[in-house]
């Protein structure tokens, strides 16, 4: 059902994974979609495959965010949907995590998200929808994930505060928190494929549905929150984890 016709949507980090799937879902629902990312070639590929507009932008750089807003305003005027998907996932134990590790994650996942929302507000229509991509890691005590988990927990706090602050403009603010998703994680995490497959098999047993999610399944939740089907939902977090966080202890 094309229930997003005449809507303008931005998907940050929309050239791969969940962002790519979300861009495809929003496009299928009738929206005009803008995807951002740092990789020019990947953006060009997404443009061609999805019939969307790609804009090179670095979420950790406030000047780059300013340039993004300027380009979107010039080409589209106002926007209706923002899916803040861009983020970094890297892991280190607390006894050896470096300042660089901490700053690289927080600058993108928290600072970048915060100021992307702030700088987009002047071109965001009243009644718009803002959606954060967070993570079940904000709730789990997974070893070596302290900085990443803290960044996603911070965004969940922003989710509630922004929902309160933007309610007078009828702007809905929500979060989707995926569990494990089938993506080529080992390339990003610096792990060997066999290591990730072994970890995946172990983790899969903890998920009630006994499998990882597909990016398209997360994207459908994004599409729901972007639409008027979610017109009375704001300040909420929808967990999409196959039952991982409610699995029985015994």
C-alpha cells in the first residue's frame, strides 16, 4: 500500500544494510527518498538500484550536516520523514578501550544523531516522523559492547525527550531497536568469518525464533512508524529481536 505518497524521506546511512532496506521500503510506499552516506560509489549504486537521491554526508562532521540540510532544502524544500540509521558498531573490553574507540562511536552515534535532528528541524514539516535506529544492546550486558551500548542507550533517552519537545508541532519521534540482523558483520568488526558464524550460531539459540532478522524485516517497522498507521505512537521503542530479550532464563 502506497501510504507515503507525496512524502519526502531522508535515510542516513542508506547505502547498505538496514538503511538500504528502509530506503527501499519507504520508496515502495510511495515516498521520495534521499539516502546519505560517506561512500560515493555505494551511494551511486543505491541511487541506480532504488531510484532514490544520494547525497554524500558524514554524520560525525557538523559542517557536512549543514551542507546536507542546505542541499535538501534547495532541492525539496520541506521533509516529512527522517530515519536516523547511520552509526558505528565496534567493540572493545573496558580494560583496553581507547579514547579513539570511545570518540569514534560517540561522535557518530550520539553527537551526529543529535545535531542531524537539530539542523533538520527548520525544514521538517509539522506532523513529521523521526525514527531512530537503536539496538537491543542498549538493554543487554553483552561483553565488550560498553561504548556501543551506551551510545544506543543515549539515543533512546533522546527519543523520549525529543518526543516531548516536538509534540507541540505534532512531530512523532520513535525508535526501532533491532536484535541480530543478517549483515556481513565480520568485515566491519574485524573478526574472521568463522568467528562470526560461531558466535551467530550460539546467539541464534538464544533467539526464540531461532534465526537472525533480515534487514527487510526491520525496514517494515520503519515504514510503519513513518506512516499514519502509527499516528498515535510517539516516544516509543519497538524492539524487533525475534524474542531475544524475553527469552526465558531456564
